[in-house]
């Protein structure tokens, strides 16, 4: 199973972001990007890749423990940026970023302790991917347009274990399908 841990924004946050993305998609050249859809909008905490079925229960239990040690925190989507010379355009986050980073570290540690091959550790950068490109793409106008964006704040109260089902049809533009396997509520009082 292809899995990752994530924070899933609530519907009002997704709706506000959808308005912003609709404006971005009207900018010249927007059809040169592969835009992610609303069902796929999330803040990845840790990417696990293919996880054997027999490891999933231990990973889930470790994520539950990590969530119980976490207090709720405020977050908002704000601004944007890029990775890989425009290969990924993303919305950023503001608010409880230290709490989000700690949660990401706990999610990564849960994977390692469950025996998931995590690869090289990278410093966590909070982002929600909006669009991708197979080649370098000048996303500067999109990043500039996102500069003034601030979505509604919300209280993050849980983390999700999400299954990613990659496209198999070969149809251009087909998006991965995401399925929430488990949601682990935070247990510490803030």
C-alpha cells in the first residue's frame, strides 16, 4: 500500500483555496501545468511509499501514539512557492509551524520505528501542492499571485494516514485517488 501521513484541511479552507486556484488557472500558460484537484489537497507530514500490509497496523499504532502526544494548534494556508525550478507549485502555511514541524518529525519517526524505509531525512517544509510540471516551468507569476493569499485559520486536531492510488488508465490528466485509511485525534490539551 502506498501511504503517507498528512494534515487534511477542512472544507472551508479547501473552498477558499479553490477560489484562489481558479484565479491562478486563468493566468497565461496555466494549461502547461498539471493541476492537483481538491480531493488531493493535503499537507504531507511524512511519505512512506509502498508499505507492506503486515507493517500497516504497527505504523497506524505508532501514528496514534504520536497524535496523542500532540496538542491542537492553529494553522492557515498562506502564500506560495516552488520546488525544482517550477516542477511543483505549492501553497504555504502560517501559524503553528513549529507544532506542524514537530508533528512531521513524529510521523517520520513512527515510520522508521515501524520498519518503513524512509530514505534520507530532509528538513520539513510545510506545503500543499497545487500543480506540477514534468519540466522546468516559470511559475513566478503564480507564486507572485499567491503572495497575497491567506486562507481561513483552523485548529488542527488530528493527523491522517492516507493511501495514494496512482493513476493506471494512462488517460492524460488523470489524478491519483486518495483514501484516508485512519485519522488519529490529538490527545494533549493545548
